[in-house]
C-alpha cells in the first residue's frame, strides 16, 4: 500500500517558494505516516495468516508487505535529504538524492520481497508440505484485497487530478512512478496469493500454492527491476519531458530581443527540479557593423546582451519554477 500527499500531484510549484515548501512538506509527511501505519498493519496480518497456514503464497505476501514497510521510511529519508540547501561542496543542491533513495527502496524490494520469497517457494515445492486450512487466513486476504483496491483507486484518482493541469506525467517523477508500479504490484500480489492458497483449498494440491508464490516473486522482481532501471537513468542525468522543454523554450521566446533559441537542454536534477542550458541568438537594434565603429557603441551592444540575458533568466524563473540551475549562453 502506498498513499500520497496532495503536493506530490501538484506539478506546478508555487512561485512563493517558502510557502510551497512548508505545505508540501506537511502533505508528504502525512502520506508517509499513513502508508507506514497501513503497511505495518498489513505486515502483521499477513505474517499471522502465514503462521496459521504455512502457505508459501502467504509467506510471499508477508515478505512483500515487510519490504513495503521499509519503503516509505527510505523515500521519506531521501525526500528530506534532497531538500537540504545548496552549499559550497554541492552547488547544484541535493535533488538527485531522491533518485538514490528510491533506488535503495527498489533494491530492498528485490532482495526481501523477491529473492527471499523465491527461495522459500522453491523449498516448499521440493518438500511438498501441505499448508494448513485456516478460515482466518481467508478473511485476512479478503481484507488485504479490499485495502489494496482502495489504495489503488485513490492513486488513480489523484493522478487524474494531477494530469489535467500542465502536468508532465508520472514517468519523470520517481515518487509518482514508484507509487503506480507499487500499487499495481500490491494488488496483483494479493490476488496471486489468494489465488494460490484458494486453488490449494479447492483442489487439495499444494503445488498450486508453491507455484503462485513463485509468480509473486517474479512480479516483485519485475516491478523492482523496472524501478531500479528508471532511477539509475535519472541519477545519471536524464532529460526532462518534452512538455517541460516546451515550457522553457516558450519562456525564452517571449522575451523581447530574442531572435532564436539555438539549443536547449533540460536535465532532471531532482524529483521536482530541472537544470537547463539554453543557447540563444539575440537580435540587435542597430546593424552589427555599427558596433565596431566606437567604444560607446560596443558598450551599448554589451548592455543590450546583458539586459536580454537577465530578462530570459527572469522569464524562465517565473514561468518554470522547477528550473533551478539555469545557464543562458548568448550567441
Ligand atoms: Zn508492495
């Protein structure tokens, strides 16, 4: 289960940084606490179900929820560290630490959720031990199914709300992406566990339970490896979305004196920040040959360049609050 703060969906960062910061912080904290509490409850319930049955599918889900409990702690830790101010040794800030800690969370899932489950499932299949029959376990899995269903419904609803603005989608935001993949894997995991244990109850054949636990291990491996790949790409400097490029280009083009945007590179430097480098050609009010004639004309030329460059910086900062490390090169 993963819950999210409203701020995660607000792609438009308020220009009033101070206010926006505090607000977002509170939302993220609340969402983290809810996620943590619900996952602890699910972990205890699923381990109880496993203890009563010895079912490998239920073991898989208990291990899965255990890993899910460490997730919000790691993501919160990463979020806090990424918000530390810039300083001499980190002049571009710490935004990318978000990607690092969400990579750690995904690796945790791969080890605890997938590897442990696969080892346990293979062991159960080899010994052929039959799980106990427990109505309590069935109730617990039904409750988990409802919980995961509600959580995914809330996520989809929240994402829809975020998308209809000028949102850039979930793919560049590891927090949102982790949320979608996680919620999907959570729901599928419980369904597979219910299927494995249910088929065992119906047929009396423990092989079903063992095979379905391996399916859960594969599901967790696939979702965590996908997230690992995304975060590695973001850590090593992936470009921002096309929509973000367009917004920055628009902010540059609307400045008086800009003749052409020659090139523009925007790279994700955190979950909600981009660093961008823009090359522009600045139109001159007087023919260029006139500048060569006197010193005062040259000074005029330089002043014009500086004015336009400052106007570009201001325009980008105003229209794209996510841009935090802007370099403007004038040709
Ligand atoms: Zn999960």
